[in-house]
C-alpha cells in the first residue's frame, strides 16, 4: 500500500487581503476566487487515498505563513508548511528562527516567477538568511520558469548543502511554438540542475500549462505529458520527483480527480517502488516528514 502525500497544495481565505495575484477582475481566476481549506480538500484527498499534504504559500507575506501554520495545527493531515520570508531583508534570519519554532515549518518559497529580475535569487538574498536556512535545516521551494533556470543553477552551485525543489517542473512552455527559446532553456536548465543531488522536482502544476485542447480527456492529457515525465525521470529519477496537486490552482484547468487519473495513466508503466517514491516517499524524504504529522 502506497502512503500518498500531496507535496504541493494551497489553503487561502480571501478576506485576509494579501493575495495580490488573485483578483475578481481576472476571468480565468474565477474558479478559484473563493476560500479553500481543509473542509474542501479532505474529501478530495480521501477519494484519492492521499493521507498527508504539504501546504505552500500563495502570498508574499509573513502573515500568510502564520495563517498556514495555524491551519496546519487544525488539520491533522498537514505534515508541513512552506512559507514566505523576505530573504533580502536584514531581519530575515530572525523571521526564520521565529517560524522554525513550529515543527510544521519546513521551508520557504520566494515567488521568483513574479519578480522582474530573473537573477534575483543570486543577487538579492541576504547572506544571513541563506545561512539560517542551512542552520535550521530548512528547504527551498523554487517557483521558477525556464528563464530562471540558469540563475537557479548558479544559486544551487553556490549552496550545495541547501535542499532545493523545483516547483511545477519549472512550468514547461507547452503552448509555445516549437521554435520558442523557452523549450531549449527548459531542457538544458533542468538537465543541468538534475546533476545536483540536493535538487528535487515537483510533478505538479502541469495541467494549467497545457493548452485546453490537450486536456479534454485524461487520456489526451497523459499522452501530452508523457514526454515531459520521461525526461524528468531520466534526469531526476523517481527518488527526486514529488507528486503534487497544486490544488486549488489546478481547478482552473481540471478537477482534482482528473489530475489523479492522469497521474495513474502516466505511472501505468512504472513499478511499485517507483510509484511509491513519486507519490509519497520523495516528499517525505525531502521535507523530513517520515515521522508523520509534526
């Protein structure tokens, strides 16, 4: 029996007011412009046989990090929280020390994809913040796109003792024409990063990158994503791939159950050990949650 872990999902409450990207005037965000939490997630996870989950930040504020930690204490399925701290601030190390008092706090995620400077990760973080991440045994979630991968590689090479996971497989540009430069940036960058054993990759967020015509059925979506999965397996292997739902952002594209069925189709040719790693073992190892709910 595989113990499944959702390595990437979100809870939010709109009245908190710090989700700058989630606005009512964006039609494509209408399906997710409401509150999401444990009550909505629980039946979806239970239907898929998912026992535990990692909550990941969706707002660049320490207040949201505390909100997620509070949510985690009320939801026994939450095994960890990836929060946000301004790593460029002089007091960022103190913030990391403060959050790490809570054993649910597993790491941080700067929202690199939203920053204008693609080199931010190698030019702006405060040295004491990076030192604190290492000292406290925290992890780094890299929310990046293909154009950020070279900077991320330099960051990884500079800090080989910091565990890093690439969120959403760096969002391959599925909808772009074949000659788009992002395809080469993605393949070259991901292949290079995979050579660093402290770097993992999340198999999540891919349906929302697929053109709508490629995800009309679970069979079509699996066929469209299979070459990407094959590349990721070649580069990272199952022991450094982490399955995640990216719920509720996922629902912009398809329901939770749709992604779960696509996953089953994609993994149909894998052995039990490989499936167990991607569906739970890799997340447990990366986030240090083998012992269960903190």
